[in-house]
C-alpha cells in the first residue's frame, strides 16, 4: 500500500513546547490547527481507519528548531488526523523519524509540515519484526 501523504501549514508558534502563551490563545490555536488538519486529512483517508500506523514528519521551516520540540509541536495536527478518520486513535501511531529543512535556500520559501503515514501490521507494532506481504 502506498503511504498516505498529508501536507499542512506550520502550526502556530504558540503550540511549540518552548512557547509560553496565554491559555485562551493556545486553546483557540489548538482548535484551529486540529480543524485544519481534519479538513486536509479527510481527502486522504483510507476506506477504513488504520489501527496501527507509523509516520515520518518532514518540516520546511524559516529557521532552525530543535528536533525534540518538533514532534510535540504537531500534536493538534495528529488529533485532527484522528478526527478525520485516518486512524482509529493515536495510541498506536508511531513516529519513525523527523526531517528538518530550514532557511530560504533549502525550502525555496515554502514552509509547512508533511506527514508520511504507512499502515503497519500488528506484528510490527508489537516489535516482532516484519511480516512478509
């Protein structure tokens, strides 16, 4: 099966874990980001929601950011992808990597985040290795 690709704009800065926003402003940004992810992901959802999946994040950023904060920055997007019906829930949605491109030269002025999502078998999710197709 081909991977599911979901392209989204960068999340609001107030959702980054290093930000210290007003709680009401953050709540509004979370709701907006979650709704945006849901609308975009609905076009890519499979016929039935995935129970097990893994994903890779590809960031195109105007400036460098720490890798450890990038995964947490997109939590509202992950919730929106679940709301769209791509996944049953995010408890079995495993990250397998983050790529980061930053600056105008590397990104050509196009900023955003891409989710590349692959379905995986229960055996892989349990750590039992690859199952032959």
